[in-house]
C-alpha cells in the first residue's frame, strides 16, 4: 500500500469502472499468444495430444530415430474460438532420447528457452521498440511426456527436468496412458511424484490463492502427473464423431475423464493460462537480471545509494574508454617492442651473413699459405736429394775410372 494515500468516497458516478471493459476489448482486438513446449521421446504421442487439446490437426512430418542431436521444431498457428483469437506456438523436441550418449540431451532445450528470453530482452532494450505487437516466443508451459513404463523415471527425465525447472513451468504427463492398467497407473503416478520430490525437482502447481479456482485447482494438483491419451482420428460412436483410439477390445475416448486426464489438462491450461504467463514473466525477470548484471548494470552504487541508468551508462562508457586507452597503449608498446626485436634480428642476421664469408676467405688464405710452405719444404728436400745424388754419382764415376787404370791386363795364354 502507498504510504500517505487517502481513500475517498465518490458522491456520484464518474465512469472509470469501464476500465476492465476497455482492457477486455483491447485484448480481444489484438488477440492472445500462448507457447507450449512438448518434450518426449519419438513416438510418445506429442502431436496427437496437441491435436486433441485444441480440437484441430497439426500437420507434422514424422520424426526419425537417427538424429545425432536433439532438435526443436516450432510451429505457429492461429486458432479462433467465438471472437477470441489465440496465436498458438507448439515447440516439439525431435530425436529426444534417441542418442547413444545422452549426457547433453537436454542442453539444446535449455539453449532454446534462453534464446527466447534473449530475443525478448533485445527487443526490450531497443531504442525504437514495439513490445505490444512483438511476437512473444517465450515458453509459457512445458509438457514433459513420461514413458508409460509403470516403474520409475529415467535418468534422462530427472536430468532434463532439473535443468529446466528454474526456467519454465513444467507439467509432467504420462503419454499413451491407455497402455497400462488403472491400478498400475495410480501406483506409477505416486512413484513419479515421490521421485520428483526426493530429487528436488519443482513442477508447476496450479494456484490455489484465487477463490474462484482454488477448489478445482487443489483437486487437480492431486492428479499430477496427468495420464493423457491423444488421437489424430475420430471414431463414430452413436451419432457423434469423437476423438478416440479404437482397439480390438474396445474404444478409449480422449474426451472421457474416466478414460484419461486429457480433458482435465485442457481445462487447467485454459483456466490458468494467465497464471502460466505470469510465472513465465517471473522466470524472464530472473534471466534479465542475471544478463544485465553480467553487462555491469546495477541499481545500487558502491556507497549503497541508488544510481540512475544514465550514471551506469556513463560509468560503463568511461570504463570502456579507459580500457580502450590501456589496450591502445599496450598495443603500441607491443608494436615498438616487436619493431626493436625485428631490427635487432635483422642486424644480427646481417652480421651472421657477413661473418662466414670473411672466415672462409681467411681459412682459404691460410690453407694456401700452408700448402706453399709444404711445397717449399718438399722442394728443398728434393733439391738436397738431387745434390746428394749428383755427389754420389760423381764419386762413383771417379772410383770406377781409377779402378780401370790400375788393373793390369792378364793374358789368357
């Protein structure tokens, strides 16, 4: 309540009691939007349930089991009831649970939900924005399909719901619930709720604070998770064509509450649609706060005083300019350092390139001088040997001549 606000009584009719009627006419004129995310294994009956909930046929191509990763397929259509137009977007997971390695199966789903929040935030932060006519793609409710095994939740179910319960309203549903008996179904429901509570997973609880829907919502919360059955075909029963699944042993009527909870799920979605959207806005506010805090925006300054957006932007601009100046100076210093290093490298390379030439020339000169000295020594030795040989030869010739003169001639007679 506002402090100091007085409550006054009117003495006559003014006319502002027509404000709700104005809002109603405005809302009807522009229509409403609602976005549903269906998570479940291939063939669990997501398309059949959507067709049964909104009494229409969503044309959808069959999915394959051989995708390398999970993909999300969005389909938007407009449905009209009386004079109310609803822009409905159904997002389905394709290939969920089909991979051999299921460790990161839920990550594409988390990324998709965050991407819708980010797109809305970008539109919100634009200078020229049109949020009123903007197609809001934020996920308002997640129908998580659980396989009708009758035993317990799979690990992939627990991991996926745990990663999503802080981002979207989760309503667990048991797909193809006509495949197990009613006794097994009730036990399976209790086991699912027990596992969700023990693992700390928060699912959407229908609000009970509004007196108009408090009683029905309290009863409905006891039916969670919903046991649903969907059908793309109609079967003639009596004089009516109803959505049903026909078996050899009988017919399961989709719109019979004693057969399944599909009608209850439809009623609860329509009754609490505005609350689902309000909870989605709360999840978005949490995402928006984290994103703006990462960008440096804040409401309270360093002295615990409120700061305006202009002051925050100016502070960020100054911080950005200082950071740019610091980086510019750092780049300059790095450039000068690299230039000096390059000049030193070039100078050293020049020195190294000239040094081997001089060294080689000097080495060749030394080798040439050594060879000359060796040749001189060899020449000297050879000349000495020649002189000795000539001397020996002369002596030998002289001795031979002396021997021939002194030797007498002996007669043979």
